[in-house]
C-alpha cells in the first residue's frame, strides 16, 4: 500500500470511442503507477492512503499529443500566410538549423518543455531536429519534467538546404549513436524519425529499417498531408502505388514496427487498407491542416473503419500546443467536411474527440489514456470555475465548456503515477 | 489643447484592405476624442500634453465585433454537437427566455459586459433578447463601461416557442417604447433587430421598416447562414427571388437604412449584387459557421467585389468573444475554402483579416477602426512579452504572433477618446 494514493474529483474518461464515462466526486486510486480503480467511497484496503481532494474540479486522463515539432515551438504563429512546402523552406528549415548551437537549443527547448509541462498533455511524440546533442538535451529535459514522451532525432539527407542536411552515412551513424545514448532514460524513449519521404533517400530509409529491427525502436513520420507533396513523392518513388508504400517497403509502416503517421489528409483506399492491416497510428492535426492549406482528413471515417487515431498539435504547423484546441478544431473541421465534401459522414462529437485525445493516441504508449484498471496513471485536474456563467451546468456541460473555453492549463498533473505539479 | 493626449508605442493599422501600416515607437495623438495624427517626435503644439508611454508594446485600433448575441454569452461553448435550427430550439431559445427576469439579466449581462470590456473589442453590434427592460439594462451597463455599441431589442412574433414570442402589436409597441427610452444614451445606440425572417411576420417587418423611417435607426439581422434556413425562408416568402429580398421589400436592407447582415455564407449572385448596391455590411462569423455546420462564406470574393465586410464573434454560435480568434478562424476557413471549394480564390491574409476586424467593420460606426486623422480614438494596447520565444521577431512578426497566440486581453484600452482601463 505504500505506493498507493488517490485523487478525488469529478472523473471523466472514454472507455470506447464516442462513449463518455463520468464519476462525480469519486476516488481514483493509483497503485504502483497504474490505475487501481474508481470508487465512490474509499475501500477499506485503501484507508490511510494519501488522498488529494480536488473538490468540484474536473479530472481527465492526461491528453496525448501524437505529433509535435519541439524544434519549431519558437515560431508558432508565424509565417501562416504560406503553403506547406514554402513554409518549410522559408520558416521551418532556417529555424531548425539553429539547434546545431547548444545554447540556442537549450533556450528554445526550455521554453517548449515548460509550455508542455504546464499544458494538459502528459505524453507526446515529438520531432526534435536532426542534431543529436540537442535531441538528447530535449530528452533530458522531458525526463527531468517527468513527461513520458517519445522523441525523435530527425533524419534528412536530401531535398533540404545544405545547412540542414546530413549525408546518408552520417545520418545513420548519428542515429545509431543517439539510440545507444538514449538507453538510460527512465520515462523518455527514442523514436526513429525520417522527416518524410522527400527528405530521405532510399539508402537512408533502408538503414533506418535495419536500425528499427536491431533496436526495436518505433517510427514516426508524415504521410499524405498535401497534394503537392503527394505528387512529389510519386515522382521520387516511381515504383509505389501510394505514398504509404514508400515507408512500407523499408519495414517502416506498422506491423512489427509501431508507427505514427501524421496527417493522412488525402490517404486513398489502398493506403487506408494497409494502415488498418498494419495498425499504423494516424496523428490527426486539424489546425496545421488548415494553416498550411492541406485540407480536412476524413477522421470520422477513419474511426468508423477501425483505424487507430490520435490528435496532434503539430506545432508549428499548428500554432497551439493545447490538445483541447485540437479537439475543437477536429470537431469544427469535421463539420465543414460534412457540409462541403461528404454529407454521408456526420461530424465528430465531443466524446469522439476526447477519445482521440486520450485513449486513441494513448494506445501508442501502451495502456495509456483511460482510467480503467491497469492503465498508466496519467491525470490532469482542471478548474472551470473561472469560466463565468449564470447557468447551472451538468457535469457533461462543464466538460464541454472546459474543452471549448479554457486555456488548457491544469491546476495539477500526474504522469505514470508521478505528480508533476 | 486641454483635451489632447497621446499614447506611445508600436502602432499598426490598415489604411486599406490588405495593407498594413506600422509606426515603431510613435506617438498617436488624440484631440477631442479623435485621432489628430501619428508622429515620430511630438510636435511643438503638443508639448506638455499627457503622454502614456507603453514602451515596446503593440497598439492597434480597437477591434470591432459586428455580430454578437449578448443574451447567449452564458452558454458559449455548449451544445456544439447540434446544427443551427436544433441548437436554436434546444439551447438559444430557452436561455434567452430567462432574460424576462430582471435578476437573471442583471447577472448574465454583468458577465458579458465585463468580458467585452476586458477584450480587445471596443465596438460591437449586439443582439440582446426580446425583453425591453433587460435590453435597456444592457445598454446602461455598456454606457457605464464606455463601450460605444449598437444594441438591439430582438423582434420575433412567429416560429418560436410560446415562452419566447411576442404578438406583432406588442413587438412593435415595445420596440417604439424602447427606441424612445434609448434616446438619452451618450455612446450606446439602438439598432432594430428582427431576429431573422423565419421569426418575423410580414406585418412585423413592415412595422419595423416604418420605425426605421421615423427614428432613423439602423438594422441588423441574419442572412443566408444555412441551407435549411434558406429553404425555409423560400417557403415563408414565396414571392422573393432570394433571401435578402425578404428584408429589402420592407426597406430593411441597406440604402438609406444602414444594415448589418450576419453570415452571408450562401449568398448568390443576385443577393450579392443587391448587398453591394445598397451598401449592406456583411458580418463574417467563421467560428459560428463551423460550429453550427453552416459552411464557409466566400469572404475573399466579397472583399474583391467591394462589399463591406467586418468580423463577428457570433457568441454563442461562436464560443469565443475574441476578434483575434475570429481573424485566425477567418484565415483558416478561407484556406479550406481555397482547398476544397474554389481554387481560383486565394486565402485571406493577416492584413486583410485585420482590416475586416478594424476599419472594415468599424465603418458601420462612422470613422472608426483606423489611426488616420479624424477617426474616433479607439485603441488597444497589447503586451506580447509573455509569448516566449527565442526568435527576435520583426514588428510584423510580433503582430502575427499576437493575433494567433494571445488571449486577446489588452493591458490598456481606449474608446472614443476615453481611457476605459
């Protein structure tokens, strides 16, 4: 019992997609870092454990950001009047190149980790930059903050400026060294991160496939975000029938290799069939897809066909780190998609968005994103009392208001059973 | 010189749509409530006037909210999983009916006015509810706060529940009495507010047209928001070729009658031609149009064809009162429209969005929304120093970050030459 404690408040989670479970004024017990159960009154066996009583506040599973660029946080909200490929060249690449300098990386990642720590996100899958030392420093900071994230040193050996490109050999050697140096982290884990097909030669992809098989490291990349990008991949990989094959032929597309693919705005039937078969995780990033004019991913259909889907802020394609904002952006975009593209597919609902933001994306991290017994104890406590209203709201209404209106900063936060603040 | 003062800081405004003027560290002089000029150094004739030095902060014209429902603020962010006509019936109408009770109205409008006061919005055109006493109380509160708004007692005599419907005679009598009682306000002005065609009989519209001609009061309503609504109007008004005619035939559609029409998502060529000819103001409310699944208004085309366009939060169809949020929503929606609907019309730019948020909507209030000489002195001072970044940003970049990332709360605010805080 020594390692057990409880939090008390109004608990919500989504046991399955689209279903909201709520437990008013209940105890959520943590034992050895995982959820032991939810109780209206504390059972005898837990008498005497520490109880943090959060009164009338709302408690949710920590949110999961399946796609965010740590090395782009400094310029979120900038250059938004550009399309994807322009924006990469004029905005993203010059900024990322600065992470070669240790002092710059230190300052920039400090701001990013501080923002992530004080957000409602407990877990994220993060693109760093191609610089191994800076990537390791980011991992140290996240470890220190107690945020159990995946972090990737980015690989890119073509179609990028000289100042932000590795040779193939160098990229693979640096990646191997980084994987070896990442072994001692307790909660932070490495993830292989070929930037996207246009940035990576076949030789590099082949080498990353081998590193995956040697180290068992999962992989993250971008897929079918933008029509110009897809046409470019078609030119670069003439033997492929669809973009996803450009990863799959190197063993970097699910199956034995846990994989997150960001965006999937324009994935066709064959690509979707392969994603489903291989259990590829889709990181839906609605705000970024608006900002760089990519379109609206058919997320409701993805959920209906049983794809694995989570949400991503995609900072700095997205300007906001808040996954609450990603939830409402996803709902709003799905309404526009219904109206403008496909009236056979209804809009996403709030419980569906919350599922994607918690258990949907969380599944990439193991048993994460729910308050069911055995799940990692990730929880955020949220105070909605500052959102003034004259209405007496039900618990479900309070949750909806919180998601739409709050700044997304919890007043207390737990990850993997540890209280972060 | 007694009534002159200056503010000093980094000034921005949009003299014409799409052009951004910026004056780093400049003086903006106010004389008798209007802008006297912008100066790098203070001219001799202004020596000795009060100068409020805001250092490196950003100063913009006060933002203008061309469409917001004061009587719906209490339930912003609620019921968002519904479409327009459902949402009205289940959410808006029951809430608005509570404003019959003075104590409820007092509490609810207090929250609304406080939020508006501390936002970057200096002027708004507001729907109250159909209750005359509550509407007058809202006007008093706005007058007290120094916010020079238009406020409308809502008219509705059909197609709404018994508990929120007037008889035609009662609606007109109450409106006349309200117009008479509104005469003594210094900065707040009444605006005729037929809710929308489905809520108003021909007799009521006819009576409102007469009241306009007698009192010279401008008018606001809703137009072509939603396809179901448009089909309904077609049924209700069989003689009309398009929705706008349902207002025009009563003299309530621009020309001598200054008019704001909210939404115009689906306005066809004839309607647009009449709006342009009559100088009808379009209140573009992108967030609301997403939330209630209406669609994306062709705003870039409206600007190109010379329509008068401003932005609206449309709380509570929109969840957020911030017109910065409306600016970024407008830009994001225009990108989706380009991608999904019309690739001949490019996305809105930040300077275009700022123009709509200031001078575009401001024109409905007179010379409002610019720092050109003779304009009403409406200004907001914004502190972007809390938006941490390692980049040294240009002034234009600081403006973009502020619009995308800030909570929209200024640190100082002036309206019509008066300092509000």
